[in-house]
C-alpha cells in the first residue's frame, strides 16, 4: 500500500524548469537591460556604471593603438555572440582576427546576420558587483567560453584594479595569472602587444 504523502508526490502536477532559448531573447522588453542565455538560464543585467564604461573606453583605446599599426583584427564592444540555441551572450569586449571574423560572423544570407555564431579569439568582461553578476562572469561565462573554444578570456576588476587572464587548455579555460596594477599583460594572440594595467584603470 502506497503511503498517502508519497501518492500525492507522485501524482501532483509540478511546473518543469524553464529553459530559455535564443528565440526567447527576441521577445524580451526593450530598454536598458541586457539579456543573455547560458545553458538555458536567463541572465539579466542593468545598464553599467560610468566607471565600467571608462574601463571599456581605455581598453578600446589601447587595443586600437596596437591594431592601427598591426591590422590583424578588430576590437568591438558588446557584439552578440550566439554559440547555440541555449547559449547567447553579449560580452563587454571582443577581439577577433580578420580570419576569425570571416568564418565566425553570420553573413547577409544567414540568421543572426552580423553576430558571432562561433568563438571569437578573446573575450573581455568588466565585473559588475552584484553577486549574480560576479557569478555569471567568473563561473558561468568562463565555463561557457571554455566549452566553445574561446582562446582567451579576461576578467577586469575595477574595484581591485586587476585583470585575470584565462587561457584555453584541454579541460577548458584555466587561469594563467591575476595581473596587478603595476604589471603588463602580453598574449600570444597579439604579437608584440603589451597592455599596462595602469593605462586601463585610470580615469
């Protein structure tokens, strides 16, 4: 004989977990919020703080100084990156070589025209300080980028003036080093490039 409580548990109707897709993003209300889907989970973030945008501007300036002399690719802000039906994000910054852009950005005759539909070379996120925002950037996005073959992932922390550099290994994105304000970053993705953190965290 089945226990009364067990019978109720087996027969009651329960809502299934909601799994969001790229298509759901098109139905989200327009405004200042940024909507992303990672593994079918919806992430919503608000318009960034002014200091956040200053850091973005400093990154753009330093990268463009290099790319003007070495036109091997492009650095852009907040492009759509659609890895799959349940994985679509809007990174703060994306660097991609010219070759990567040709093969990874959807063309005029494709769905998601003008968006990345495969991994860029380097993604940069500037941390916001809500608990969910930090978890999204340090955990969910790092795992996502590793699983889809992003070669490097940088996490810039404007509170402590550090940049964590993760590099793709056989088992995903692994921390190379956490760089401090007095240090300089070099990367095999950009020959002869060096980035002083003091040039990024100055307002």
